[in-house]
């Protein structure tokens, strides 16, 4: 069952339109990654769908194996992002095809961040795609296959 209560605070995503020649590209600052996180994100990026919610891939500036976009206005996928400060044990989440997401209302749309994976992914979805969570149907299967679940923290043992 989808729960849609959203945290009040929004996580800022640096999205600024940029023009490159005749083609318009959206500026998305890629996360600075290294090691296993960079490898996992690059692998996941190479296996993203060609279409999301019926929209084809859109150019981003700069090109990065840690970001992807679809449609106009652009749906933006970023891999290797930090856990949102607003996410806590009682936060409402939604589950789509086995992937848990933490939704946050933005000025224009929603930001969805994966929960419980070894690497966090966020997806910003403009309100033009309402209901915004529908785009997660196309992205969740790839994430479920490419980004492993995090190991649960060991619970303290009673002596």
C-alpha cells in the first residue's frame, strides 16, 4: 500500500537550465563519487531504461555516469546522494516494485530518495508529471536489480 504523507522540508537539487548550441540541456551537478559507490552508480546508470513515464532520455550538462534525465521538464536521476536529513525511523515512505522511497515535496513536484540500499538514489519529478510517483514504476526494477539492499544494523544482544 502506498503511503503518501510527505515530510515538510524539501531537499534542494541544483537544477539550472543551460543552453548549449541549439540544444537545451539541464545543468545537474553530479555527486562527487569514488571507489565502490562510483562503480555501483556507473553500472546502474548503464542499465537505466530508455524511457521513463513515456519520455525519452534528455541531455544533462555535464554528462555524468551518476546522473540521468528524461523528458521536458526533466525528470532527474542522481546516484550516490546523501541520506536526507529529514529521513527518520517514523518517516512515511512508499514501496514501488520492492524499492522503498522517501518522498519530499518540492516547490515544483517531488524528490524521491531510495531507503535501505547500499547506495542512495534520488529522483526529482516536476509536478507536470502528476502523480509524480508514477515515474518510479519505470525506475524501481532497475534499482532493485543493480543497487543491493543495505545490511541491517546489528541489534544489541541481551546478556
